[in-house]
């Protein structure tokens, strides 16, 4: 996903109205679109699974996608979870043609949903109404548009943890609306407000729009470091040949 700058705010002379029409299981939103950023719950598992699959599809990595809804439940929603934001955390961005209600109680979740409105310069079509209809509350016209996935990381250079920002993704209908700024900015605000020292992640240098997005958000890229990964057979040989490796290292 290549986030884009937020669309310019219309001048007062421009008339902005909100309208949604439904046809062939599609919902077309014009004028304004309302958004809610919230912490994912167990009821979102099927949507998270689909979104994670889609980002693999976007990068042509579906052959590497090993997750199931069951494995994601074990990863994201443990019975004895780590403190909030220290374990794997998913923020979901929902959209609707009508306003969201102010949250009444967020005690159990520990994060107050962020409500925002975007003025649209072009119609937005929700083409997977039933597949991505939100299950969070009784609002029937809310749809899952994208996510941010992050978790705490640690470094011997700092005395406090930071965030590792694993991925940011929007379904195709919701790109180029400025929502990437909202979602990444929300994660950054969580980090700053809760004493985390940084937000780190991998920047795809081949994706200029994505690269420019993160630079514009204030991310500093360190060219002297390269991303390395020990995985697959090269990782497993350390388990299968532990005795041999220990012998060779003496």
C-alpha cells in the first residue's frame, strides 16, 4: 500500500454533502466519509485474516502466507496478554457514510477510538459490503478499510522500548484519501503518549510513494544498515544440528 497525502479541504464555496447509494451489493459514498480508528478485538479475526492475506497478495507473497484464523487468535488475543501495546497490536480503520457515535466505554480496551471525517473529491465504492462489514457494534453501515500492525521492540541503546511498525495496509477503494496519515499518526501518538522511544520499521525503497510517505511523516531512513533475515531451512539447521554447531564452535 502506498499512502498518499490527504486531499485538500474544499473552500467554503464548495458544497459538501454525504450520500450513500447501494446497488449490486455495493455502497457508493460521496461528499463525506466518516472514519473510526480502534483497537481490534476477537470479533475482528476474520477481517484481520483477510487483510493480512491481501497485503501478501499485494506483494505477490501469498505462497508464504501461513496464518489461519486460529493461529492469529493465539497471536493477537491471548488469554493472558502482555500489557497493552507491548504484545502484537492491530488498529483497524473503519469507514461509514454516516457519523460514528462517540465511544461510551473504553475501559476494557484501554484505547479510545479516534473519530475523523474526510471530505471526498471523488466517489468511494465499497464493493465487499458483507465481507468487510464491521462486527464491532450495532452500526450496520461501518466497513473495515485498513489496518496497522505493530508491537513493542527493544534495543540495548535505549532504556525504554519502542514500537516495531510491521505493516500498514488499506483495501484498494480507500487508498489516496489521506487515511494513511491518520493511521500511522495514531500509532505514533500512542508511542509518544505512552513513553515508547521510537517507531521503527522496514521501508520499501522500491515503492517511491510509500517511501516518500514515511519521509513526509518524519521517519529517518538509515542507509548504512541492511535488513537481514535468518529463516526457513537456514534457521532450522540450528535446531537439527545443535550438537554439531556447539562442537565446531569450541
